[in-house]
């Protein structure tokens, strides 16, 4: 039987252990732990400053290279696309500055009268269902074979109308110019597209200029309507680019990537889909060198090559490997702006900014 003395010894042991812990914690252990924590905080603060410095240096170098590339643009592309007919497709007015530079570069490359096709919100807007249905029905009465075969009815009118555009650009004996002109006019009359200049006869190559995702949304829409819009937009874009890829036309998807981020929007879709691997992609459309990247990638496409170019994390190379870009690639290598070099955001770990 356990007596009172056993309990007394146990209580004394507990209090003795607490006392020893308090003494050590208030004395040498406290100083040792405090020094260790202070050292770790200082190390993390130093690493944070180093990361911030590296990010600023990379950003500066990248801006310098972008300026260098854009200044040499017309000289680099001169005469590279002589005799080609090129169509530039855009999905939002926010891409206009980049498109204007693309058009100027295409002219310098020898393209006579490149055509600009602006996709309109009626192609995917939730409140334009009736207009899309009317356009599809009219096209079926004119040339039903021009629409993508859809026996299961899975595509929807937004995808059908968008997929018609590469078919019209490719042309062919089954779609003579007069018939294509009628179909273009249907799209124009129903406000699905706007064409800058005369109706395109055909295209030998295509650049798709994609806006930043936020430019294609409507802030005032509720969650359900916004989701419907996003789904219709994605279906429209994806089917257009799928038809473009299957048409065999040299094509580039150039997208605006604010914040050097390609994790959302059309670039994420194209670069993540093997079925679209024949298309080249470029980011930085909103930057000075972005339009030139698009045109250089198109030149490579007309020569049988492809790739993903730019500075986002999923880009394969900074520039297409062309004879015209050897000097630029040398500068990029000298500045440390190869395929793995982007400007990361500095960490906030371990201290104040």
C-alpha cells in the first residue's frame, strides 16, 4: 500500500523540476535560445534583401533587353515574310497597342496589307445566345459544311462560330471566295467579328492576340453569369485555336501577361494542351518586345518550327532560334536572361520588408 511519504516525494520531485526549468529558462538557456532566434531572423532578413536585389537586377536587365529587341525589330524581320498573307485575330480592344506594333512589323517583313479581325463579345457573352443561334442558322442555310461536324451537339454556338474563322481563312476549292464573303458578312452582320479593311481572301499564317484575363471579364456580373461567360469564352477560344491548328496554317498565340504571369488565360490553355502543340506561343504582348516576339515566332512557324517563347515560367526559350535572332540571343545570354531566368518576387519570410 502506497503511504503518504511516497506522495510527498512525488510532489517534491515535480516542484523541483519546475524550479530547475524556471531557473534555466531565465538564465543560460534563455540567452542561448534568444541568440539563436535573433541569428535566424537576421539570416532570413539578409536572404530576403538578396532576393529583392536579384529580382531588381533581373527586371532591369530584362527591360534593357526588351528595349534592345524592340528597337531592332523592323531591321530583324525585314523581308522575312514577303508574299505571305497574314491575319491578326484579337479578342479585346485592350490589345490594340500591341496589335498596331505587330501590324507595323508585318509590313516591314514584307506582308502586303495584313488583315485584322476583331472578335466581338457577342461570340461568348451570356446575353447574346439568340444572336449566336440566328447566325448559326443563317450559316447552315448558306454553307452547312463550313461548320464543324457536331453530331452530339457538344460544341455550342459560340464554339461553332469561332471555329468557322480558321475555315474561312484557310479557304479551299470547297469554299470559293464568293461563298466565304457571304459567310464573313453573316459574322459581321450579327456582330460576331469586326474586320479592319476589305474582307480577307485567305491567309497563309495567323497571329492570335489574347488579352489579359481580367480584360475579358465584366465586374458587374454575378458569379453565375460570370462563370457562364468564362466557360463560353474558353469554348470559343479553344475551338478556334483547335481548328486553326488542324488547318495546318502557321500560327502563333501571343498573349498579354501582366505581372509576367501566364498561369491563367489563353496561354495556360494552349501551353497545357498537347493537341495544340503545333501552335507557337509568346507572352509579354503588352511589353515593348512582345509584338516582335510574336512576329519572330510566326517567321519560325512559316519555316516549320514552333515553340513557347518569352519570360513566364512556362516559356521554353526567350527567343526563337532563328538566324535573325542570333545577336539578340547572345545579348540575352550575356545578361543572364536565358530560358530559366525570370524575375521572381522576393520572399517576405523572416522579417520586415
